[in-house]
């Protein structure tokens, strides 16, 4: 049923990303009312899948998501994606924990914040260089047998490490989630060649807002430090040059930058789902309109 609704109007499944509604200081704090409103609006628009993580607002995004789902009695109608392995200390220090007991504890905490007894899709968030792959997969398989998670996968895992995960005899990996858009194409070399039956979920379709007609000064000012840091880290001068080139291509094709970026994902044979996050109803409308085949 969920799959049917997803594919009724769009070529790809659309997943609502909840990082923006729960992750200050990377994003400006989104007032609770506004968060509830945008979640409800995305549901009205046919979105049935929600991507979260314990790190988004240190649990706040998961809690807000649950509030919306429970108040509206929607647990059986929606798919919840959340993640493990990466969290923050109260003082902001990153913690990486992939031990079996650590994964079980993180799952229990997510289940308790989400007030549900199962997670539809449980993803390893940010891997470290050295991981005990067999131990991680064994733990995930146990959680699956216990019906605490229905499926699992990996985010941000590339090349040799990804191959090792997928080739492992314990692997029942169904999903791979990564940053992929018209500008950020490393997945084509480091992920796509290794996919077997796994579904690929692309996050960052608009490159953190960069692939829209927003004035860059406003984009940089509007978000708090996190987005500025991310864009600087990616090489702002390079991004600005690429954006200019894409703007010219869009102009020649008599289309917009955002539509050009979304058509690229829509035409991909590998992308199964697109994860989009916003705090703004109008931006969701523009996104959905641009994604619809014209
Ligand atoms: N697995 C992972 O490691 C991972 C990492 C990053 C993200 N994700 C997931 O992917 C989701 C989306 O990713 P993302 O934030 O990187 O990328 P994105 O969807 O490409 O961009 C979202 C940003 O663009 C802005 N935006 C959207 N439409 C706009 C418009 N028409 N004009 C101006 N600004 C616009 C939004 O701000 P407004 O709120 O102002 O609309 C938002 O901050 C996240 O919520 C999260 O669930 C997963």
C-alpha cells in the first residue's frame, strides 16, 4: 500500500528528511508547531516515508516525528527510517559505537523516543575505517529476527568497505543511502558498481539548497554555522562555478536549476528513492512540482 501511494504520482519514492526540523545548531531551530505543520503537509501530499537519526537534534527529530505519527494514529501507514552508530555527547563531541551492545542500546533509545516497537529501515549512519563487519551484521540479523527492525542498510559507505559488507555471508543489506545529486557524483564510482539487489536512496537532491534559485548570500546567511561549514568543506568556489554552469544549461533548456537537478535524479536507473528535507511548505510544493514529469 505504502509503495503504491509513493509511486502513484512520481517516478521515484519520495522520503521526507527530518534533519532540518530537529538539528540546531546546524540548522536554525525549527519551532515545534512549524515542524508538526510541515510533517502533516508532507503526509497530505502523499509522502509516507520519513528519514530520521538520533543525531538530528540529539533525539529531537525522532521525538517530533513520533508526536506527529501518534497524534494522528499513523504508525501503520508510514515507514520510519532511523540510524545507528553516530551520536553526540552533551558537550557536542561525536561518539561512534558499533558494538553489539551499543547498537542494541541505540535501537532501544530510538524505539523509546519514537514510541514504537519496530523500525522499518535501520541504517548504519557514518562508518569508521575499521569495523567488525561480521559482528555488526550478526547484531542486525538478530534484531531483524526479533522484529525490532524490518530491514537494514548502510549510509556513507564506499568502495572496499562497501564491497566487504555486501559480500559478507551474514549480509542481508537491502538499502544504501548516500549523498547524490547532479553535482555530487562520487556514488557512481564508489557505490553503484557494487550494488547487487540493494535499493539506492539519494539524499541531498538540491545540494543543501544550493541547486535552487536562492541567492547564495541568503543561503549562507539563512542557515546557522553547520550549513556554511558543509559548503565550505565541499569547496565553495568550485560549487559556485558549477552552479553557474548549471544555471546556463538550465537557461538554454528553458527550465530552472531545481528542475534540471531533479530531472537528473528522476532519470537515474539506480536511484530508487529521493530524500528531501525542508521546513517550508512552499519549498515542498516547488520540489514536488519540479519532480513531476512534465
Ligand atoms: N544518511 C545521511 O548521512 C544523511 C546526511 C544528510 C542528509 N540526510 C537526509 O537527507 C535529508 C535532506 O538532505 P539535505 O538537507 O542534505 O538536502 P536537500 O534536500 O538537497 O536540501 C535541503 C535544504 O534546501 C533548502 N531548500 C529546499 N528547497 C528550497 C528552495 N526552493 N529555495 C531555497 N532553499 C530551499 C531547505 O531549506 P528550507 O528549510 O528553507 O526549505 C533545506 O535546508 C535530510 O533531512 C536527512 O533526512 C541523510
